[in-house]
């Protein structure tokens, strides 16, 4: 009888410990939210741009005709654009 109680207690302790470790691992996997965003021109893939072109040729997202057009842009976290080959900062806005 005593061995059964010990065995059950050990299993419960193991399950609780595994749950705590899993929760701690998930909490660390979330990156910090950016404090600001910047329009990064020249890196958008075809059809993947955010909003209108810088030169005013269109006013809609998803209208980029080719990869890497200098007038097409996407929002990236502030400080990221200049680290990307071909990226040029067009404007910056605070995060919500």
C-alpha cells in the first residue's frame, strides 16, 4: 500500500515538473515586440508589398510587379532595414 502511494506521488511530481519546464520554455520563445516600425523599400517580393508604392503608381498592398523594386516597401522592425541587402529606410512610425 505504501509503495503505491509513493509511486503515485512520484508520477504526479514528475508531471508537474514537466509542465513547469514546458511553460518556462514557451515563455522564453516569444521575442520582444518592436517599439517602432520602418518602411523598408527595395526588399518586397512580387505581390507582397505593404500598401501603395512610394512613387504613387498604385495605392494598394500586393501590387508589386517584381521582386526588389525600389518603390515597393514592407514594414519591418526599426533598425532592421539597413541590415537587409537592398533595403532603404523610407519612413519610421511608432508601434501601437
